């Protein structure tokens, strides 16, 4: 039997995982010794893995994460304020199923962005839709959407994301428009979707930086409620890497 037309038909049907696996089987004596059912099962498994990988790659492209970070590469040390048990629990992404939030605070260079992106990357791998924003970019996008009539559409898009990451939050006091936009976003997501917020400003100061006590209360009530809180500490990771590089150069 000519196998190449079958492979061409698989590719024509966009069964690229099966086609590649079948081509690989042709070169393996062990594969030819398997039963039809066993070989078919391997081909189907290969197609499923291929499609899962493509969907994950698509989710990661859409998320636009700032860093290519993973929880597996996270430097988990008690001295950094990271508890291995907590990180292991969060890696299951059950917190997203439960519509919970994560608040990450700590000084500049402590690894807040890395941790936020690592959590988001794991969410993408586990099948969740994700979007990453620096706070200033989020407010800018919302302001532009208002100007060109896409505001409601953008809010709906944000509402539907399983997870959004707001990084570099509270670097400067919020203006009136930003306060109201943030309230719209968190109101839509409250008890419906999960949000990760990373800030170098301790949470106890967020009320003042948001301004307008009534709106600040409303925003924080929706963010802080059912949130996991991680406070990073220690020397700047960027500074530590620079010092290590200099030490290696000198030696």
C-alpha cells in the first residue's frame, strides 16, 4: 500500500500531528510491530498534543506577556517572601476556577513582573485566556477606546478574559478618568473572572493612590476580596544578576 497519498490526505485535512507521527512511524521498526489499534492510538495522541500545543501558543501570543517566565524557573526562597507550598498550590490554577485574584507587592526589581507573567503563562498552558497590561497602557487603551467609540467593546473583551494581569499598578496617583475606568473593569470581573495585580506600592497605600474615597473603597472591595497576597522582599534580582555577571567577568 502506498502510504504517501494517505499522508498527503492527512495534511489536506490539517491533521498535521497525525501526518508527522505517521511519517516518524515509518522509520521505526518498533512501530511497525505494533497492532493497528496501538498505532492508531499513537497517531491520535500525536494529533491531540499538536493541537493542544498550537492552542497554547495562540493563547500566549494573544496574552502578550512582558516576560517569557515560567513557574518551574521561579527562584522560590523564603528569603524572597515566596512559600513553595503557596506557589505549588497556585500552579494548579484552581484559583482561576474559583474566580480569585492575586496581589503581588514588593520593591523595584524584586521579581513581581516575573511572578505575574509566570502565573499567566501557566494559565495559558492550562487553557485559560489571558491578557497582560502595564497599568499605564491599560488606561491609555481605555481612553483611546472612548475616543473612537470602542469603549464598550473593549470592556466586554476584558470582561471575558479568564485572567488579566495589571502590572506596575499605582506608580502615580490616578486621575478621575482612570479611577472610573478601573472601577468599570474590576466591577465586570468581580466574582466572575480572576485578576493579578503587581505593584511596588504596599497594598495599604492603594486607597490613597486611587483617590476619591468612595470609588477607592468600591475598587479595593472588589480587588482585595478573595485575593491571595504575595509580598516579595530582598535584594533586587536585576542588581543581583549584574553583580554575578561582574564577578564572573573579574574571575
